[in-house]
């Protein structure tokens, strides 16, 4: 999938208004700033799932639309009832940001030729 496809998309989510959740390079850098590393941010979502962590993950995925958006505003836009769909949308947006890419195939050698032996 070309990188331009990922940039142009996002996961739709209805909060205070219809929004698109997207984890571009800027969002990932913000996650590193907030959590110390991308691994720590992913651990927050996958294992701990704290309210503050979920709010932060949601916020950094939305600031591409509105750089003035604050974590506080994001927190006001969700309720406990929203948590399952919000967490699902965050997971879907991460999957979109990191699409599974097939590993490159090794180069083929023409039939009947031998590779040179190391000297």
C-alpha cells in the first residue's frame, strides 16, 4: 500500500462531531513525547488501558485535524459508555498506520547458473 493511501485515510469516529482518527508521523512523535517511547504508548493501550492513557492516545490521533485541540477537550467528548468503540477505533487506526507488508522476495538466480563461491 503506498504511503499516500495511509495519509489520505483515517478511521471515522463520532465524538463531539464526526472526526477521523489517524496516527501519522507527527502523532507518533507526540506519543513518544508523552510516553517516552512508542513501545510504552502501545503497552498503555494493550495492557494497562488507563483513562488518561486512552485519552492521550485518542488526542494525538485527532490533532492532525485541529492542532488547537486539547486533551481536556477530547476528554469532554467521550464517556465511559464510549470506551469500547473508542478503544476499537484507536486499534483500527494503529493498524492502518502500520499496514502489514509482505517481506521482499529474494532475487531469483537464472536456472543452470551457479553462484560464485566466496574467495
